[in-house]
C-alpha cells in the first residue's frame, strides 16, 4: 500500500533553515507528481509546493516562493522541501502528498515550529 513518511521537522529560530524529507513506498514513485502541504493551528491545509514526475517542474505558493525549494530523488523514492529564511508564519504541520488513481495519499505530518 502507499506509504509516505515525513521527517526533518523541529524547532528553529526565525531566519533559520530546515530540510524536510518524505520517503515513499508502495507505488512507482517516478511516475507521479508529489506535493508538500502545511496546516497551521486553526487554519485550512494549504499547498506549499509541488513537483512533477519526470521533468521536475516545480510550483510554489506565493508565500514561500524564493525561500523554499522542492526537489526529488527518484532513485531514493524521496521528495524534499528545503526551507530557508523561516518566519513564525511558517509554523505548521507539514504533510507530503501523492495523488494516485483519483485518490489523495498523505503522510503523518512533521511539525515545524519557528520561534525565538
């Protein structure tokens, strides 16, 4: 079955950086686009970044453009989210997402807290 396992979250000071990883299994990773979403307390889940399967075209929410970078390693079945210049507004649970066979699959999420 499809599994997505996020890691790399934690507590970081404003201006700092984190790299999130999402290890995928249970499907042909290289055939599907992957995305990162986040959900802050009291807010709806929002799309942060996405990357296509083979041509690696990426898209970003305007709030993170220029600060976050999504990438993938098809040999390792892993998608990454490099987050730089973090602000308290980036505090949220970050989720990995794959849309396969008309169904959304989600990881368990990883908490990112930006605070001094």
